[in-house]
C-alpha cells in the first residue's frame, strides 16, 4: 500500500509494473484499448480544465502524433484500465502555444501547486523519464548509439564489444532548514533568483559523502556556519531536471552568516514574526520579500517550522 506523501510530486499510487515492462512489447501496449498517454512537447505538458488537471490522451488521439513509439514512448505503469505511458511529441511542428489538442501546454513548475496531487506526481514522473531519454542518446563509455529497453526505463550500448547499460539519472541533493533551536531560522538567496525570494540552503551530495556530511559541508561553505546536529525530515522527487531533494532540519548557533560570494547573495536569520511579512511570488510582502513556491520542499520545511 502506498504511504501518503506530504510533499508535491511524490506519493504516486500508480503500479509501476516492473514485471510487465521487462517482458512487454511497447508497441502493443501503445495500441491497447485502455492505454492513456501523458504528452510532452518541448518541455511542456498538457493540462486542461478549471481547476487544472492532467490531460491523458487515448491511443486514437496520441498514436498519430508519435514518430517512433520505441524511441519516444515510455511505460509509466498499469492500472485497472490498462497501461499509462508518457510520449514525447517534440518532433511535431507547432506554434509557440504548442499543438492544438484541446488543452494548455504549460511548464509543470508553473502549475504544479494547482494540480491534484496524483496528477502532479504523474506528470513529474513522466517529465523525469522523458528528459533523461532526450539527454541520453549515446553510450558514455564508448560513444556508440543506445537502444532502449525495459519499456523505456533503461538503455544499452549497441556496440557489441561494449554493451554498457544506462539507467535514468537521479542526482541526490540535500535541502536544509537551519534554526537556532528557538525562534529563528536561516534563509538565503542566490543572485539568479527572482529579487526578494529567500529559501533554505541546498546543495548536491559529492562522491564519498553521506547526506549528513553534505548538510554540514553545504551550510559551512555557503554561509560559514557550523551546525551542531541534523535530522532527516522528508524527500521530494524534483524532475527539474533530475534531482531527489532530501530534506533536513539542522540546529546551529545564531551567529552572523558569512555568505559565499560565488553562490549566495545574502543570508539572514528570520523569526516567526519576520515570516508574517513575507508574501507570495505573485504578491511579495511589504518588504518586497517572498518565500519559495508551495510545490517545493523548501516551502514545506519552512511552513512546518513556522507551525511549530
């Protein structure tokens, strides 16, 4: 049974059907009468309705749009009605609004927080696999072309002398809410972010490093502060393009931060009262400040702390 997940893009209840995808013919699955396709066009995904929800196309509608099923389609999983697949139709020529399929083509991040949880998780899963597919065309060992297997979930080098397998990439990254153990948390901002946005500190795990070690190193590198302890809270799949965000809370002395000029433009300690003056991206607070969007684990960690 799927455990409930408190953060968007996780908790997908779909059966990922590992035995099916090892043995099935992908072309036959595409023609299944109950097949449904999550369509992807040049980084955009199809939604419709108010409030919005994912649009899944049937085979009669989707198959004419797909250039090569073996190359452009992956099996996401199975439900009682049949297979659910993701299809990259980026080869289809269309205007900047995308192919006219009766919905709206959007960046997932722009609408994720408005979608039903299961729809957001399904589109994130589809996006993660299709982005990997679009960026994985040649063997990283010998440079030969790859052929896709496992209904799109793995690839194999076509050079007989090599045969190296490739699998979807997921980059582990920590994100940490640092508090003083009392009424203040440490938030920072990168210079590339929209002016006024402050968020938790984050960074990628390095080879030979545990996640707890990554937390301590990133906080020290980015703001010059040594944490005393770190505790895992939750994780979030983050297909923008291919990360798993692992969320922590950490405690440190409330000394003035020293931002790393290469990565952090500013870092400050904020109290719960300070956070009441923050707004949303669409409507910053009175000081021009706002928190990360509600689809992010950073916002989840901040709101969790704010509620005590």
